[in-house]
C-alpha cells in the first residue's frame, strides 16, 4: 500500500469507528454555500479536526466538517468546507478528502464553487454547469508515485464531467425554472484575485469562469473512476470585466442571496440520480 492509500485507510478506520454510513454521493460545498448541509436529513456530523492526519479548512465561512445524511432517499456525505492549495497545503492534502469519501463508498462527486465570471453575458448570481476544466496552473494531484489502489498511472481525462449527470442538471434546472449556463472552469492557485491581464489570458484559453478549487478534486475523483459533475456559482465578474474591486465579503454576500435557488437545484439533481 502506498503512502497516500495508507493515509486514506487510517482516516477511514477512524470514520468507521464513528459511523457505518455508506454514502452514494459526495458533495463539496463552495464559499458561502455551506448552510445547505443543514437543509438535509442529517444522520451524523464529523469534524475534520477529529480525524487523525486530516487537513483542516481555515477559510472564513468553511465550517470544516463532514455531514452525513439523506437528500430524499439518496445517502450523501457533504463537505461543509473544503481545503484549498492556497492555504499552504500540499496537493496530496487538498484531494485527500475526495479520496476518503470515495473510500467511504461514494460513487459520484458533486462539486460546487464560487467563481469569477469571464464569459461575455455572465452576471453575478448566475449558475454555470461545468462541462470541462483547465488545470494547468496548479500542481497535478497525481504527481509522484502512482497509487495503483486508486487508478492507473495515466488516466484518461477526455470526459471528466459525466454526460449523464450533465443531462440530469439540465433536466432539473428546466423543471425548476432555474436558468443555468454552461462552460469551462479554470483553476488558478489564489489566494490573490486575478489581474485584468490574467483574466484576458483565461478568456483567450477558452475559460468561462475562474476560481481557486475544484479542478484538482475532479482529477483525483476521475482517477478513481468516480462520476463527476460540477456547478459554479458566479459570485462576481472577474477583474477587468467589472471595474469594482473584488473581496471575499462580496463573494459570501452574493452566495447568501443565490443560496435558495442553488439549494433547490442541488436537491433536485441528487433526488433524480
């Protein structure tokens, strides 16, 4: 067993001492969206700090705990706060939670984030289904010796975001009357927001939204053959698109406003799986 697989096994051993809950879906909540975890039928809550050798979320608004429960009849594990590369963690730490949730039994990873809108016509408050991503500006989470227990050395990345799950999101949004955009998400390291020149670069590369998470988590999940889907909440227009200065408080305030719509969509998508 490799080093990472051993870490995951030790974390899982602790989790199993606390609960035998087996989730089907793993859901990671982005900035300002953490309260959604309290809207489900909760079975139990487990703080990250209680799990040995598990990274801790340090960002305001990220509570740092796993919430186990049900959305309709679907068993889910929710990350109420994620770990970011910009917090100083290694990429191994950043994707460790995804590996652990897979070890718990999760077959599907549902990613959410707050992102800056780049594509022309995007507005603050929009929801964007991620159809593909660009992750060339942060370390690949699969660097180093391959963990054969997780997946192959050179995993295919031609369809990270599952097409059936995308159709589910489209159907759910239509049924609810919630408008949803589609596009390519680009991950940068953060924690500084991007310069206008960097946003022009992202736009030239084909990105529709930019953020500081998600893509590396999707890579790790795809390596383990999990099905992946993702939705970005456009919390602000990126630098150079809008003349207003960017702040984390703006992101959280915008997320609070759109939270009810987002919660309805996520519940519907998971219920329709």
